[in-house]
């Protein structure tokens, strides 16, 4: 199956609508999202949720992550590279232009194809931010990957990640017929989700300090920011 065919289910080439990326939802939007929670969180792919006026899962993640990006970004497990496309639109700096999206599958034409997330050819201190959006659990070599992120970060740089808990993740991946893991072969060391203590442990082993932890999406998702001292 080609990358373009895979995108039909796992991703959608159009960005989320502007209203879905606002950092603060309006009260009517919060009510509509609550009414449609079973649809937007389980049944409908992101682009279909957005057609019905719901804030999609991808939009929930993107609106939390975009304000935390700094400088030149390496987005690992970038999927269709939507995060960096939006980042470049909002930030016209040369650092944003030089940001890189990398994945083990070529979900779109602007993705740097890698064999794994533990080894990059970039020099030390090449990036200001390394991000992992809903993908750390799908990286078998996740310990080495975060250590590699620490190498790639400049002093004061940050890792930004989102992650669903292990229990909810198992239920979700069983129900999400449209998720990207249904479009490819799963590695035996992949997980369906990771608990907060496990994510923080990865950061600490790499010498990174957790500076921000927020829950979002009815408390089912987590945003983490860890900095290189």
C-alpha cells in the first residue's frame, strides 16, 4: 500500500479548521464537544469530526502542543507532518523553516524517512525542540530515542510530548478502526499507551527535567514538557 493510500484512513491532508486550534474553547464549542464526545473520541476519524463541528483528537493535541514549540523543531513520529506545517504558518522565522519532521513511514512527501528514532545524522545541539506527539508508545527504542533527543537539543532546549495512559490506550486502540497502527505492521515492543510515571522516567534517564505536565481531553491525554539543563 502506498503512502498516499495510507493517508486516506490514518491522516487527512487538510489542516484542522482555525476555530479548532484556538487555545481556549468557547462555551458553545465546549458543550458541542461534550455532546459529541463518543463520536469524536471513538467513532469518527479526525477530518469527519471536524466536518460536524467537533474539535477532533488531532486538533486537541495540536492546540496544546503548538504554543510549546520553540526555535528549530525536530518532530519525531510526525505522521503527515501537520504539526510543522502549522508551526511554519504561525512562525515565519528561519528556525521554523529549517524544522524537520521524521517518521519510519513516509506518510507524506515532506517527511524525512528514518530507520528508527534512536539515531539521527544531525550534529549535537542542532535543535531547540524535539517533539513526540502521541507516538512515544509506538517507538520500540523509546529509551534510546529520548537519549538521542537530549543529544540533539541545545542547552535549555525542550522535549514536548503528548501521551494517553496505558489503560485508556488499550481500549482506544481496540476501538479506533481508523488509527495509523491499523495501516502497518506493529512491532512487538510497541505499547498502546504509557502512564505518566513511565514517561517522566524516560526523561529523567536522559537527563531532562520535567517542567510542565497538563491533562487535556477530559483528563485522558497528557502534555509533557521536559528541558535540557
